[in-house]
C-alpha cells in the first residue's frame, strides 16, 4: 500500500472534522427546512456557512461614522433576515493573528433586493470598526452568520418606547422601519434619542421623514448633552424627568426597548421592570442579553488553539512510537484536540449565557461542562472514526471532573483570599523537615544580642583570669624578692658564709 493510499482516509476524516468545527463555531441558528417556490428571490443569509459580500460604496456621515453598502452576488436576492437581526462580520485588523468578530445591524430594508447597508461608528480602540472604515469600494467582507434579536410580532403591544444612545440607534431604526412599513401593524412608537453632539444625530433625516409620514404612529425626541448655542434640541441626558415627559398614556400592554452604551443600558434597564410595570428589554446589536457574546467566539478559538497545541505535542510523541507517519498523526491529533476544545467551550459558554444568564451554581456548571464535553467529544470522536458512545461517556466524565476540580480550587482560593500567604522559600524554611530556619529582623537582633552577651561574659571571665594571673604573678614576685633579701641578710650575719 502506498503512502497516498494509507493517508487518504485520514485526510477525509480531517476534512470532516474541520467542517464540523466551522459549523459548531459559527452557526448558532437552529436547523430548519425551508421550502421556497422557484420564483421567489434567493435569501442570502438563510443558509449555513459563510457569506462574502463586495463593498459597493461608502459614505462619510460625520467625523467617526460611515455608511457601507454591500452588494449581493445575485442582484435579485434579498437578505432573508427577520426583523431585529444582526450579522457577525469577520474582520482582519492589521497586527492581529486572530480575526475579530463583531455584530452589526443592517439599516437597509431587509426585504430589499441587491444590496445591504451598514452604519458603522469608529471607536478609538475599535479593531473591528477601524477595519471596516479602512475598506474601499471593491473590497470584500465575510459574514459568519445572522443573530436573531427580539422576536417581533405585529400588534403584540399597543405602544412601544424606544430609548437609543449614540450608535445604538441602528437596531432601534431597523425596528422602526420594519414596523412602519407593515400596514397591518398598528403599534405606536415613541423614540427618545440621546447623543453627545448634534453631529451624532445619526439617521436624523430618515427619522424626521417617518415622523412626518406617520404622525399618528411615530413620535420622537432628541436630547443632546453638549448642544450648540440656540440649539433646537433638548439639552442633557436621558434621565427620569425626560422619560416621564415622554411616557404618556396608559402603560398597560407596552414595552420599552433600550439600546446604547453599556452604562446607559444598565442605568435605564435596572431590574428590567419599571415602577409603573412597563416591561423593558435591551436590543443592542452588541447586546449581551439578546445576542451571543462576540468574545465567546474568540475565547473558544483560543481554547481550541491551546488544546490543539497540546494535541500536536501528544500526537508527535505517540506518532513516533506507533505510527509510520508521525507528522500526519501529529497534525490529525492536533486538529482533533483543537475541534474538541473549541466546540466544548462554545457549547458551554452559550448554555451558561442563555439558559442560566451567567448566574449558574458550581454544581450547574459541572453539569453543563459534562453535557458540553459529551456532545463535543462524542461527535468529534465519531467523525474521527471512533465510536460515539465511548467518546460521549469519556468526554462527559472529563468535563464533569475537570469542572468540579476547578470549582474546588476556586473555592479554596476564595477562602484563602484574605489570608496572608508567606513566600514559598519562607514556608519551606519554616518547615520542621528543613534544618535551616528563616529569621525575622527581630529574631536576628535577638540572636546578635545573645551572642554579644555571651562575648561580654567570656570577656569578663578572661578579665577575671587575667586579674588572677596578675595577682599570682605579683605574689610570686614578692615571694621571690623576700626570699632573696632573707638570703642576703643570712649571709651577712653568718661568718662561716664568708
């Protein structure tokens, strides 16, 4: 059997795994079968997978905002997006090795054929918005999938209040446009639009036209925090006083949609129910509560990259030991592990986000990790040629045990968060099994003091010994002198001595 014949099954499996990864990462829509008549226009975003559109034209709206018009490959095609939808745009900013994925809300008529229009505000540190502003006509942009927002139903509410701030007007405007174009929908709408300056009043001409065409269904108020002199608009932010003046009539069967900067949304939504009983909801194109968090994609890819790197190392070692083609074996293991890690983290993050609203208990997180690990691991194992049930069981156990271990470590760290921890070397020195001991400054001073006292005591003893020796020497000298003197006197007195 040749090398090509032996490796063809692996290549097919790897291709299948890569396809599964793409579907698991970017496709969040539920699978549905759509039966369309042959004479109906094609829906660009109704299927699975990526969609690449060419930029047709750009228009500068103000100092930091542009209109971008993208054309469909088929001039008769329409978007296929439901009302209150956003699109995940995949951008490739310069200097980043991973793509940046951000949701943007179309402002064009979703049923209009031939093109799609976005209104993009460039932020100082915005990687995705900066990339979109750098595009020129003829450039292409890839979209991953559509994100469904609030499921709007005609005449569900008698009155809807729309609170928008800055670029948050785009999802609000999409809803206004869709409701007013439907003659069967009699829902009344009141818009309160707050911006920093008059140049930030985006889509003003369109909103003014709607107010003129539908005076009984649409009303609006502008408020500018830093208006010009003699400005016709109100001054200030969207506050309680402004809302009380805008919220007129009964509040029964009404709803409030909020879309703007996070601080504005949090301050206005609060507990998501006003004192009067009016139900509120966020509907931002970059909203955490209605759309999947864009950073989940990035974090999933990062987890996949880490697990894939580990798989490459493991595959390389095991391939050298038992495979005739260690390189192919290493690459296969790397892809396997990367897809498992990416799919696991994607499923886990979205379940915790949408089902538990990021308020899950440690036990619930363990169950979710077990479920995500089983689904991702079992499916990928099956695609790699393994058995589904063993893969599901093993990866479920790995997910559960791993999450429980993490919970235990996290709880231990929280318990010891306020406990003063000694450095490792000091803890080792304080151990009874180590002959060395770590000394503090006071201990060191005490030891020096003891040593000094010991030296002083020894000096005192030496002084005493020296004094005794000196006394002994003096006594000896005196005795010798006395003896000599006595001998001389005896000699003088003894005649025989002479």
